[in-house]
C-alpha cells in the first residue's frame, strides 16, 4: 500500500480523479436513498435530476428521456439511464481536468482513495443484500404458474424464459442469493474486502451475462456493479498477482485509520456499524415481505387455475368454436397470488390478452379490467358447480355472456408434474 508520502505517477492521479468523480456521481445519494425514512432527504436530489436529465437529453443528445420509475430511472436501461450516464461521463472528464490543474502539486490521493473504496464497498454490499435476500426468501424469480404453463416457448420473451429457468428451482435461487449475501457481508470488513470483491465479481459476471444474453433491461446497472467489483479486486491486484500468478511471497496489507483522532475514529466506526446493521435489517425485512406477498409461499387466488370453455353463450346464442370468432373464449387463466391476481383470456383465434382480475368470494363476483384501457372493466358472477366446473355470467361490452368452463389439471403439464429424482430410469 502507498504511504502518505508516496508520489503517484501522473497517469494514476488522473485516472483516480476521473473514477472518483464518476462513481461518486453514479452512486449518490447512497446511503440516503437506501432507507424509506430518509426519503425526504433524498427526494430533492431525485426531483432535480428528474428535471435535468430530460432537459439535457433533449438539448444535448436529442433523446427523449422519460421519467418512469423515480429513484430507479438513472440506473435503468432507458434513454433516461443512458443520458444520465453520458452526463456524468462528461462532468467527470471536465472535473478531472479542473481538478488536475488545481491540485497539480498534490502527490497522491491516498486518504481519498480509501474513502472511495469504503463508499463503493457499502454501495455494492447494499445491492448484494437487496438482490440476495429476494432470492434467499424467493420472490424475485417466481414459480412457473398457470399462465406461464399455458404459453408456448415461442410466445415467451427472452427475459421471461430466463425467469422461468431461475424460478423453476427454489434451491438454485437460494444458493445464488446466499452467495450474494455472503459477498456483501465480506465487503463490510476491510480485512475481507478482497475476498468479498472476488466473490462479487463472480456473482455479477453471471448476472451481466444473463442480462445481456436474455435481454434483461438492467444491463447498465449490472455492468456498473461488476465494474465496481473488479475495481475493488484491482486495489489489491499486486498482492493477488504475486500469490496466484508469479508464485511469489507478498507482504501483509497495512490498514491505516481514516481518522486519526481516537474519539472521532470510534464515532466513525459506530456509524459504519449502524449503517451495516440498517442495510441488513432493511433488506432482510424487504425480502421477507416480498416472499409473503409475491413468493411461492404466498396464498394463491381463490379461483387460481386454467379453465377451458365447454360452451359459450353470447346474447343467449350458442357460439361454436371458430377461428374467425374474435370474442369467443377458448381458455381463461386465473393466475397470481391473493394480493396480485391477473388473468389471461385466450380467444378462439389463439390471441392471448392479459387483464387484471379481482375476486369477491363473498358475493361470488369477478371484475376483469384491461391493462391498457382502464375504462374497459367487466363484471361477472360465478357459480362453482363442482370441483372442476365453473359458470360465468356477465356483460362484455354490449354483449351478455354465459360461459361454462372446466378446470384443467395442471399435473398434465410435464414441467409442473416432474420433480427432482435421484435416479431416473
């Protein structure tokens, strides 16, 4: 490690200044945006960039940057995220030139380097905890439920195909999540930072590969998290190369305190411990809440399942199956957990349209609403004749409908039926 009197080469000072400015701008306002109770503090910053980024996108890059997901837009694969990255690249380059002129007599930035490393460690750990605990308590990749079972492979997006792959196995999810959580824990301590960064690099290499190969729209974020992981590994690069490549002995790392005053050092350590505890507590509770509401243990909707049409009456006329009929239902899928139900109607033309759905079990009523047009809302009463038959009665636009449907046994789907076996013969 460099001592405070070590003279850094000019190129090293220049590169550090650029990286410092870029990653501080990228990560900011962390940790202010990591906790809900700090939203009033972080929200002015997000309000400012929500005004600035669309303006810069239009004036400088001729791109329309929409505000869609506040606090997430700047890391999303959108024109907003792209403009944000372009802007901080430009500001970092200009800032590096100005800084280099002002600080041309400065020999090194050792203390600032240690502060940046600390900041990036905790920033990276927060994402590792966030992504890790929604896998340890599975909710990020949901089980292959009724609507997905009824889709052909060709109808699935690359991202959904990846989500189905990951969602099929709870064990695989938890193992991936556990690796992310362990990497985050290791990053919280200086002595285990290099090991945590190596594990984080491995984890995010897989994530980046999946995001690019399966068109998952968080490539900007995952790539930055991978770059931060690699940078943290490179800060110990000389010692790693000596041990693993050159087969040479290396000296132990010397950890100098960031704050020299004893009281100040204790206060700073206590603040870091509090931040680490809050990050863990926040991400664990969010993971548990997500599993309860959206995970595979969450209760299914009361009419969950796949229903095939037996007969279809429109205005009291029986409508026979016909490929040319754009209204007759061929299949109704009611999917989702109790708190987030949705439905998919497959028409006789094989066109599939998704709707939100709410079930009132007390009144035996269904409300089906279009995802694209909130004025299109349809109400049906339902009668459960037996364990496999349901009758729906209601109005669809100007037509009255009565539909008898038979519930399809999901175990007929091989992907749903087949489970892990030690021996297959």
